[in-house]
C-alpha cells in the first residue's frame, strides 16, 4: 500500500505540461508536415534514461516528425552491438562506445550531448566515518563501482590514482544480481561509486556519507581536468548520418525540446509525467536526483563541447580502457546539434 500511495502522491502533483511546451509548435510542425520518419531508439532502464522517457511519453518525438520505437536494453554493450548491426538507429548511452568502436574501425558517432557533468559520488559507509577521512584511507577496503571497464569503474580508478593508490590496492566488489544499494546496505562493500537513485536512498537513510562529490566544481576540475565532461550522449552510426540526415535533425529537435522542458518544469511535475517508468519505492530518491544531479548535469541544449568530449574520453584513456584518443572530428557528427568550445 505504501508504494502505491507514494506513486499516487507524485501522480497528483503539478499542473499540465501545456505551459512548458508552449512555443514549440511553430518550430516542430514544419518537420512533421513533411512526413513521419520511422526510427528505432535504444535506451537502458532507470533514471539515466529519463530524457528518453520524457519525449516518448509527452509526444516530443512524434511532434518532431519521428515515429520512434524505443527499445530497452539491460546491457549497454548489447545496445551498442544492436546499433552497429543496424537493429536500431540511435542509442542513448555513454560516448565510451564511440571511442571503443572507432578504434576497432566501426564508424559510430556522437550526434547529441545528454549530460555535462560527472553525476556520481564516491560514498563511504557511515559507520566507517572515523576510519576513512580521505581517498587514501580506502586502501584494503571493499569497493563497488559496477563492472570493470565501465564508466563508474574508470571514475573510481581516477580517484584512486590521484590519491596514490591503484585498483590493486582495494578489493573490488562486483555482483550481477545485487545493486550498489544492496551491496553497501548489507556491508558487502565499504565504499562505492553511486548515483541516483541508490545515492539518495543511502544518504537519506544515513547509511553513507559523500567522500567525493563530482558535482562540486573543485572536485570536477581536480579529477577530470575540466568543468564539463560529456558522460552521456545520443549515438548513431555513419550509415544513419549519411543516409537519414533528416532523422538526425528531427531527433535534435526533440532532444532540445526535452532539455527545455526539464529546465522549465518543476521536478514534481516531471515525475508526474514519467513516474510510471520507475520502481515506486524509488520515487523519493528519483525526485531528489531530479532536483540535484540532473538539474545541474542536463545541458541546456544538444550542442557538443569539444573540451567536454575530450575530458570524458581521457578518463578511459588514462585508465587504459582505450589505447588512443579519438579526435573530435572523427567521433562527432555535430551538423545539427552544433558545437561549442
């Protein structure tokens, strides 16, 4: 009953989305009047794909002239492989998959930005506060950060190395069945790289404290060498950008409308619109994420920053996941999204 009441609480908050979407009809109607383009989009489940659920549930894709079928994947690697195979036209995921694919001769591209900042924290169990006061104090400790070779793992290695440690100095805890929340809650992990909603559930319950918060500008600059890092993007394949450029253009229209909506709409109202996409037990944590990480990391528009592209890529280069840097001119198709310094 409590979870149902929780969902209904958010479902009853806010007004309609009409005011937030006013002014877009004149921009989008010409594209829609030219005929609808069928596209398949890939996304993973969870809050990180909220900027995919919003345009799908509120009709922004359709208004931009796209008949968009959104396919969910449990693995980002499987989604990348589907993009390479031509099973989908676009994927909402980390730019890492562009770097990996390009270095193997597969022409994937970033076509739009989705995030401007690293939006995860290094957290430590609260009962260890007196023992762990710095990253160096994590030596010999059990740490969870997703699968080895992923973004979270690479971020952890960056944190360790800049404090005189390596990944060999900690015990890495992985689980294909347990979440970060569960691993920390059950004390299988002493520390973790965590983002919403796990981060906010753990903080609210007093289970952890933040040792490093990448949203802190000083922390972000210190560890990532830039004030921005493009941690998530819309990806596509060169055959799509070459053969279906109008589809890319219309996707950018829907993406820009989504970001405007997210910045102009109260978090409670956003959750009302897409709350059905999430576990009702996590709604409070997701709302907190909308007010904090997402509010700061979601860009104003889809334009791609060259410095943010490089800052993201260097995380994987510095940790050895990729052996060469992929130049912006090769890894990015910014004809419609635009670029900035």
